[in-house]
C-alpha cells in the first residue's frame, strides 16, 4: 500500500493580503518540512549537507530579480 503524500498545494489569498507575511509563513513551513525529512532520513551529516546545498543551488538558479520562480 502506498503511503499518503502531498502532491500539490494551492494557496488562496485575498487581494488585500500582505504577501510578505504569507511569504514568511510559507518559508517557515518549508524549512520545517525539510528539517523533518532530513531528521527522518538515514543520511549521514555529509549527505544531509549535500542535500541542503542542492536545494540552495536550485533556488539560486530559479531566482530572478529577488524573486524565486
């Protein structure tokens, strides 16, 4: 039996919402998910650092004018 996993997240926000406050909440959520997944993995410290480095490289490659797409 396949384990349940999140496949897609859709965020609905009102037009007058402060997007910076939402951004901080989303960032914190992602950090928590990454941290939990790394802690649950059987990776060594070096491997965990390599995973984090790849995430950062991916984010930097998608960054355009201070916005990550």
